[in-house]
């Protein structure tokens, strides 16, 4: 916690400066000292935003046949374009939004972006052709990326490393489980209305209500911004320009903005810990979106692209996402119960060995991450060997559930690791990860049809499972060499 108060630096009478800080260790203006109710109010609102955006990404995947029929499109790749471009926008947006949240505060980014997300959903709903729809979906993905990309930073602002695991677990359901909810809800809306545009109208209504509620009940949490704001207020109220926070930069606004906007890319290139974790998550996230696009094929009302199908009624196809949703919820429960406990247990052991209590120990998130990394390929192997129409339909869904549980456990641990490691620049580190994984999600969304058309469900999924097996040792490797990597890159 930031120590007490307003410090006076005496140089000469003319050069006296006042460093503005918190008014003591228990200052209620410090988000770390907020009441649990106020903290969780913020967590819930940010989690809703982080859930609605991924829901929107997949909602059109289950309506792709209706969309392409409406616009008279026959190309193989066209049905996946609205989803792929949304996911690409999901990765591009955080490059700007996360660093800007570290300059102008979190709240203004959440409010402006989710309002833009609402408007862009309306534009998608009235799109006159496929080209317009794809462009609006790209914009929609960029606008909707604020919640999933800077939410981890918001949680870091309000919770200490020892207590943030549960909040991080609840929040992280959105970027993974939200996709499954989108598929299920989207299919029922399409079945009930017979019009794919209503899927987007419902999302616009939900996001609009969330924007209004957030305007009244979402609070600013970023400590450097709050202290800079406090210093500005003191300068204005006292007429004394000597009041400054330690976060005030000597750079001009243009230089500061340029440095801020390039921070995420700089971290991705120069911080090995950020790079390695981003690439690892990109592989798993890409497979998730491959599932999102191709699961409806296995359960579609008729075989598509020469692939076998369980031939479910069209209205029930979205239920194929139940496995992903149930697995994601299970992963949330595991992380909520174990992440804080594991961290505290390992920290207490380290302190008993004589290590300092105030030191950051992000590597203590890795044991649970390793568990998730082992579960991910297990789920893929189950899916690969059961995606047969003569096998009961629930078996592939169990594989998808196991994969999703492992993916969410891994995702929560990776994001918490990055938050613990990069502290006040956590949002930029998460933005770098979001960029890489979203690019992979975009690519996998586009190639999913071709992959399974060429190799079938078994061999296509086995290839992905083997890639995950090869990547399995990465968390253990990082447990031992990660602290050394964290000293590189200047963060």
C-alpha cells in the first residue's frame, strides 16, 4: 500500500515542492481501502462488460447460415468473417485502450467504449450488405474490447495479490464462458424470431442498459490517475503550483501520449515474460474459437462440408456450446477456491525460508496454471476420439467441457501472473496478450472449416492436442526462469 501522505521536499524557498500521496495507509480514497461492497460493485459491472463482448463475438457464428443466405453469399470463408473480424478488433482495440486507461483513467475508457459498442451493434443490426456488416463487426470488436482487456488492471487496483484471486476468477468467466453463452442465446433468439438481426438488437439493448448503469455506479480505480487528479485539485484550490504526485510526468502531453500508446507493443517485444505467456495463451484461445465456429457443424441439422453431424434441430444447435459453458463455470469455481489459497500457502512457505514478505511472487500462480495446462489437451483428446455420430452426443460435449475448464484455469492464472508481474502497467501487459490471442482466434476462426474438412474431427483435433502437449512444460519452465525474465524489459 502506498505510504502516508503529503511529503514536503525542501530545496530552497522558491523550489519547495509538495508530493501528493494518500492521506495515510487507511485513506478511503485509495481503492485498496474501499469497502468490499464497493469493490465488488465495480467487479460485477466490469465482469458484465467483459461477458457481453465475447457473447457478441459468437452470437453471429450460430446464425451464419441465415446471414449468408440473407446476403446471398456462397463462399466457404464468408460465414466465419463476421466472427473473425470481431475477434481481430478484439485484439486491436486494447493496443490503444489499455495504455490510454493508464493515462486518462479506467472509467472514461469503459464508458466511452461500451457506448460505442452499443452503437456499433445497432449499425450491425441495420447493415445493408455483408461488406458493411464485416466492417461494423470489426469496429464492434474494438469498442467491446475494453472490459476484457483492462478489467484485470481494475482488479489489480482494488485488491492485493493475496486477495485478488477470487475477483480475477469471477471476472475471467466473461472472456471465455461468455462465448458459450453467446452461442446458446443467439441460437434461441434466431429460432424464436426467425431473423438474425434480432440477435444484434438484443445485444444492443443489453449493452445499452449496461452503459447507463455503469455511468452511475462504476467508479474510477487507477491510483496514479486518482493521485494526479488530487494534485490538480490542490493546485487549483490553493493556487500553489508546487503540488505534484509522483506519477506526474516531465514529458509534454504529446510525448507522453506517444509513449503510452506504444507501451503494449513495446512490452510484447521487450518483456520475455509477457511475450511467452501471450504466445502460450494465443494457442489455447485460438483452439477455443475454433470450437466456437465448428461445434455447430457437429450438431447441425444436416451434414456440412462432408463432415458427420448429429442432426439436431436447428433451434437446438446452440446447445452444443453447453459443454464450453459448463467447463468454464467449473474452471471459475476451481480458481475461486484455489488461487488465493495456493498463493498464500506458497508465500508463507517462502517467508519461513527467510524471503521478504513485501516481495512480489507472481510465480506462485504457476502451480495451478500447470494443472490447467495438463487438462487442456485431455479435453481435446476426448473430443477427438468421441466426435462420431455413432458415439452418444454428450461425449464430445464432455471433451469440450474438460478443455474449457483447463483453458479457463490457465487463462485466470496467466492474467493474474501478468497483473502481479507488471503492477501499474498490468493493463498494457494484458493488452499485449489480448492482441496475440485475438489474432490467433481470428485465424483459427477462418481456417476451422478447412482444417476439419481436410482432416476430419479426429485428426484435426488430435493435431491441436499434440500442440498443447508440446506446450505443456511451459508453465513449469517459467516457474524456475520466470523471475529472471521479469528483470528484463525494464518493467
